[in-house]
C-alpha cells in the first residue's frame, strides 16, 4: 500500500509576527493573515483526495485544519502528541530577548539535542511526533492521503525523520506558515517502509518569494534637458 502524507504547518499568528515563542500555550489563534493563508492552502489542496485530518489540539493548528476540511465529509481528529515543542518557561517570551539575556536559550538554539530540565529536546519531540504519526498510519481507516496539521518544529522533525536526517539537522529546514510538506510512503513485500520526501514547506504564496522592485522609468529627453538647466 502506498500513502501520501500531507504535513501542514498552521497559518500565521500575532505571536509569529512578534517573534514570540508559543510553545504549548493555548489561546494563540490565527490572525487575519493566518486565516487568509489557511483558506488559500485549503483551496490549493483540493486537488488531493484527503482521507483523514489529524490536528494538534492547539487553536492555531485546529483552526487551520478547519479550512482544509471545508467541502469534505471529514471529521477533524485531535492528537495531543502533535503539539508544539514544550519550551517550559520560555513560552510567551520574545525570541530576541531570550537571545540577548538567556545563555541557556542560546545554547539550545545552537544544539537542540540538549536542553535544560523541563524543556523538550529535538530528539524527544521527534520521537513523540513520529510515534504519533505511525500510530495513525497503522489504522485501517486512515486512507491513502492522511493530513497532519501541526507546528514548525513538528513539521521539520517529521520531514527530517523521513529524509533520514539527524534531529539536530532539522533546524536548517524552512517551514512557512500555512505550508504543506509531502511524504510518500510505500511498503515492499517484506513490509519494509520506503519513504520519499516529495515537497518541503510548499506554500501557494511563500514568504520568501518577493516581487522585484519596479524599475524606475528612464528619464525623457525633456527631463534630462530640464535637469541640465537646474
């Protein structure tokens, strides 16, 4: 059996704009841009016969999942193990301030495989989310196009797992708000799993794709003559 996993990051929140670390705090919802992004992604993914939608229970992910479910007879199922990284007391703090004032944070950014007590390491997060996804994939009713809606770290670590990257390498991946990563999984006769990463962080309107600045029109002969008289 072949399955195509759609792994989605939630739309933008005000905390994303403020560069504030949400962690597993509840109450962080999509902002206006985030709703627009999620709606746009939902429209783009209509080409896929999504068979199931499994979401982190945190509002920003669940509300994104609601856009993916529009027009489909699918109930959104919640999975607590898809929640964002547990960052303990860092949750709610601005990243720039942590970078200036907290050496533990700076060490964690440099090597997320090691963390202070009460903070999840990347290997711990990866084990949690991979186990969750594999539990869902083992179900008979999950179908060929299961969709998992979660958070940046979760998406990075799932993609890293299927791409055979170490957890510490996941940080180099760029995952836009309201983007989808696709992983095709097939099994051979011995039931060995063979994953293929088809896309990483695809978005209908990626944040990194900026329109070029319009070129200034060349001055006319009259303008040049006028400038020479000034």
